């Protein structure tokens, strides 16, 4: 009966441990302490028995506890590594009827308890690790900003879904085909291969694009990423699916495809246009010379009628050729405009605040607006685009700050000006000029500045379409644009738009037809552009002046110092030239000719030159391009004032 009682105590201990382990959410430390507390009641003399476990440095013991020499110890192994020790003590000597403190059966029981305790701890640690991993995995899945599902591979039901999916998994099963395709049965795969079927078939991850339908019937482009989950036998039992809504990307790709197609077409047209432009450039130079000299010949007094008729026919043919050239250059401009009558001054004033936001604080933005400016007819939005593009271009040319000037001016361009720019029809024009004091451009850059995709900015900083857009708008609005620039001297863009008649009366002085007075004074003409220099020389000689030509400042000084000193009445010089600029030349000549009158010619506007600091205030300036009449009037005016 004694042995039977002892066995019952042992069974009670194991039963108590089993119940303890089954307690929900019980911590490992609680299980260890509970195991230790169950040992004394299971012993022959409970009131004299105590126990202690030391695991990974942490001590668990019964109350009361007394450490004596009457003990038995057993190792506690966790995952095949000794992690602690279990000790059972008698707090006093056992009754004399017992020969030894612990019987063999008791020692075996202590060893069994230590082994059982090690396994319990192993199980709890693995359980807690799995729980932590599960919580981490759930937090990762929940953090995903796109829908994530776990789908049953057998019946297509969605067994798990994150918040981004918008689903709440309940006892009512939701199938993937009902959710994503609004179908009542699995997808046939005729339009799109089913990701789950592919994963089941290949047992490998699958990536594909699908068209899903939302609850409102709207089609969505979805990028599906499916990953298999296997059972112990290697069968696919579930599939993890991650969905990316790429509808906007698809729309952007389609828009890009259309844009690329349009771009290819534009490039094709532009290639022809550039070829035509190259031919037209050389051709127009020839035509300018032909027309210019035909006009000069026609001014001769002793021509007979046959000669006059022949000269006029030459001029007419050249003008028809110029018109054909312009048709070649203009064919690719396809944009639709909505022209309105515009007060350009008012439009610029209205844009003022926006333009100032476009430039940095170290750029001084100023305007010089002609108070008597006439109206133009153009698309207001397109004109605003032109101004903003030119302002941004000027801003980028002044990374360290500077001055940006916007000017307007009303002017009349006569037939003489037409001879220099054949595409322009003589008449009233409104000039819009945007000037900067920035880095400037060399002639090679100026030759390409209006070409599409041409840019001097680093990769990724510019599209090369800003100035070509300006060019297209100006041309299609019936206007003209030219650029004047020199390296480190800034840039001026001049736009000429036809002025509407009857909207505002221009100054009568702009359209006077009086014949300017000539003279017999000697003029030193200095201009690096040969064709312009020769043409200006011819015009001045036609008015009776004596003209000495030089291609640059250095040559002008050499001419003035050769032999007997020339009696020069007027220096007419370009402002910016290679080697020596016009102001430096004038300063040097002033040492020999103190009373010398000086007339500067430049593609820059008056205000732009003042901002550049190139010229002193009060000097005489004739802006390029100029007509024969304006040239003669300005020369006479400067000579008379001198």
C-alpha cells in the first residue's frame, strides 16, 4: 500500500504539470515555478521536502526552502544543451526507518522531472518564438500599402487579407475570383492566365499583369505577384498574392507611347525642317545680296527702261524664291491657336508677380514699356508662354544673379529692313525684347538655339524644347524672333509681332516718308559681319558719304594710323566684336580725334546695353536691324549734333 500511495503522488505531479502547461497564455517562468511547487506534495515527507531549479542564472524555489546536504541533483537540458539544474532537498534528516535520504525510485523521479521540465521549456520557447515571428509577419503584412492575400489553393477562398485590401475575413468565405473579377466561378484563363493556377502548376512564383474589376465595375490594371506555400509533401496548399494597382502607370505609359509617336513624327518633320533651314540659310544670304543690290541698281538715275525692267524682274524672282523658302520652313507648325486682340503692356504687367516668382532674389527684373504701344492679335496663353519661357531661359543664364529686362516698343519696318529679312513684310510692328546680363552665347550656339532638343544645360536639367516652343508660337502668330548675344555679354531675344491697324495710333515720326539728308563727311565703318558692313557702306555711299570699312577694331586702328592721318568725322562701330569691342576702339581713336562723333550699332536694346555696363549714358546708338532710311537719319543726326 505504501508503494501504491507513492505512485499516486507521482501521477498527481505529472497530472498537475499537464494542467499547468495547458493554462492559456501562461509564461515560461510561471510553468517553472509551478513545477517546483508541485514537487514537495509528491514526496514521501512533504513537510520536510523542498526544491530549487536554477535555469540560465535564474533561481526558482519552494517556500519554505532550506539548503542541506540531504539532496539529489539532476541536469536540465534545453535543446541538447545543459541550461540549468534541478535540486530536491530534505530540510532535516529523514526518519530512522529509512536507510538513505532518497530511494532509487525517488532519484529516478527527480531525473524524470528534470527531463520533463527541459522539454516543457523547449516547447514554450519555440511557441513564443513562433508567436513573435507571426506577430512580426502580421505587422509587415499590415504595413504593406497594397493589397496582400493568402488564398486557399483548393477552393480559391481568401484566408487572410491585410487592411489595404479593404477585406475583413469572416466565416462567410470570399473567393479571389468574386473579389477581383465579380465572377461566380473560377476564371477560365482565356483572357488572362490565372496566377493561382500557374503557381500550382509550376510550383514557382508567378508575376503577371491582370485586369481586375472593382465593386463599381471599373476596370483596373493590376500587377500580380504570387508565391506558393507548400505542405510537408511538397504540394501547393496556399498562395500568397501581392497586388499593385498600376492603372495610372498604364495610363502614363499609353500617354508616353502617344507622345513618343508624336515625338517621332515631330522629329521626322523637324529633320526635314532642319535640312530645309540649312538650305534656306545659305539661300537667303544669296537672296539678300540679290535683292539688296537690285534695289541699289534701281536707284541709279541713268538706267534705261529695259534695264530697269530686268532689275525689277530679278528682284521679283528673288522675292518669290524667298517665299518658297519660307513655306519650307513653316510647314511643321501644327498647333491650333485662339487669337485675340491683346494689349501687350497690360499682359506683361499682369504677369509681373508670377515672373518675379520665377526668378531668384539676386536677379533684378525690370520693365521698359512703350506707353504708345499698339495692339497685336495673338493667343494670350501662347504669348504668356513665350514670355515665361524667355524669362526662365534668362534666369538660368544668370546663376549668380544679374539684370533681366523686358521691353516693348512700337516701330515701323520699311522695305530696306525687308531686304535684310526677306520673310518680314514691311509695316507696323510691336517689339517684345527680353534681355539678360548672363553668360551669353557664341555664334555656334546661337545657330542652334531654336532647334528642338538642343540645350546647353547638363543632362536632366533641360529638355531643349523651351526656345523651340517660343520660336514655333512666334512664327505661327505671324511674328519673327532673333537672338543677339556674345559670350559673357548677355543675350537679347527680339520678337516682332504685327501691329493691328486702327487699334492705337503710332507715333507719326515712325512712319515719315521724308528723304533724309545726306552729306560728304568721312565715316569709318567697323562691323565684323561682312554682308552687313558692305550693305551699310553701299547705303552710306549712296547718300554721298565717304566710307572707309574695317572688319574689326584692330584693323580700324591700323587703317587710321597708316600714312597721312585720315580726317574721320564719324566712327560707326558695332558694340561687341572679336578682339576689340566698339567702346574700346572709340576710346583709343578719341586720343587722336578728340572731336570724333561716334555712332554705335548693336543687336541689343538701349536698356540692355545700359544694364550691361558696356556703354556710358548719352551715347548714340542705332539698333540692329535697321533700314536704309533709319541709318541715314541717325548718321545725319549724330553728325549734326557733333
